[in-house]
């Protein structure tokens, strides 16, 4: 993770993303560490103004193992809120509301959806 942070700080966001993606493929990394790496990857995509990629990867991860994905969907909600992009936030929240995901995430998405 630190290598990816250093790469990003040096202006090498694509290399930083690739470093995190490679780390996620490592079978020896435990589940909690993989979840933190995944959230770092999503946040890096968002910092690089790649929200569509962040959404796509998060939706794929949610479909695979929703019980382990709490922070990534919320990071995307926060990104759209900070950008003032209500249309994208509504779209993201409506997709999450319709999915079989943890109630905590669904509840946050529903709350934001109703506030817009």
C-alpha cells in the first residue's frame, strides 16, 4: 500500500493503481487486508477522477462478496457529494438500493437518495 501511495504522490497514478491491483491478486493476503487495499484502490480511482471505473470495480466486488464491501460504496457517494454531482449520486444510490448488499450500505444510500 505504501508503494502505491508513494507512486501516487510522485504523480504516477496509473502505476499506483496497477500496484494495488497486483497486490489484490496475492492469495496470501488476508481478507481484512484485501478489503483495505480495495478501498485504497477505489479512493485512488476517485482521486484520479475515474469514478466510472471505481463504480464498476465496486459493483463487481459487491456482487462477489457483499459482506466485505462497506467503505468502497460510501467513498463513491462521498466523491459525488463533494463534487456536487447530484445526478451521479442519485444514479449510484439507486443502483445500490436495488442490490442485495448489507443493510448498512443500503440504508445510507436510501437516506442520501431521499435527501436529494
